C-alpha cells in the first residue's frame, strides 16, 4: 500500500506530484530544489541551494518517519557539472559512515532556474 508524504517544512509541490511516497519499507522523495519553504524562492548561489536541498529532504524524510542516515540512494541533478566539486563537498557533510549509492548528472535546465536538485530513497 502506498502512503503520500506531505509537510509544510519543505516546499510544496510545484506540479502534479507528491513530496514523497512510502511503499513498503521505503521512502521515495521527489527531487528537491534549494527553495525556502517559507518564501518559495530559491536561495542565492549553489552552496546555499545545496544546503537548502538537504534541509528540505531532511524535513520530508522526518515527516515520513525516517532520516538522512537511512538514505540508500540519491540522484543529483546539476545545472552545470562545473559545480560538482562544490556540491560534493557540501553533500559529504550530510552523511556519516556508509555513504548512499549516488548518480550525478548535468542537465540542461532545472525548474525555477535552480542550480541543483536532489532526490533520495531511504528505508524506514
């Protein structure tokens, strides 16, 4: 059975999708941009957006009953692969011990002009 996850502590969906879905013992988040949930505006710059992405993911995962330390897979979308090293350095601060599996790709464009978007799969 599927359960939809929604929290006001992360940006509301800007399209026809859920912030996350729980299926069995797994949580699948939608991609999160570096948007402030209070204003709906993107943070300025890659570093601020990356930190906000993780704040948004953390809020969604906590609403689902799990946490960043239970993330087993992420997919990172970058507007420019030139930002990979900076994103990677920040990314590493959010995980301890065994790292999740990960893909990182450059995309032509992200919603709202975002510089980074990350989605995650975690277990409960």
